[in-house]
C-alpha cells in the first residue's frame, strides 16, 4: 500500500467518525430542544439531576444554547 493510500484510509476513517458523532449530537438535540435555557445550561455544565448525561447530550445542550444566542461561539 502506498503512503497516500494509507493517508486516505486514515482520513476517510476520521471523516466517518465525525459524521457519526455529528448525527448523534443532532439526535440528542432533537430530544432536548424543548427544555428551558436554564435546564440546558445545567446539562452543559454537568449540573443536571442525571449523572448519566452523555458527552453528546452536553454537546447538544451547548449547540442549542448557541443557536438561541444564550452563549457565544468560542
């Protein structure tokens, strides 16, 4: 296998993982989009009642807060 073939395979795997993660975050966003800003802030900070909030749920909460203009882009 040539060098560029290996690089292409690595790049392809990375892109596939990013697409999959984005889909998971979008799915979580759909589940929590009706929550209040305060509830989303608690999830994003890890202060929610559930200690089992996934990192994707926290990312989704931050995404929704950015969309609502509550927090600014970093």
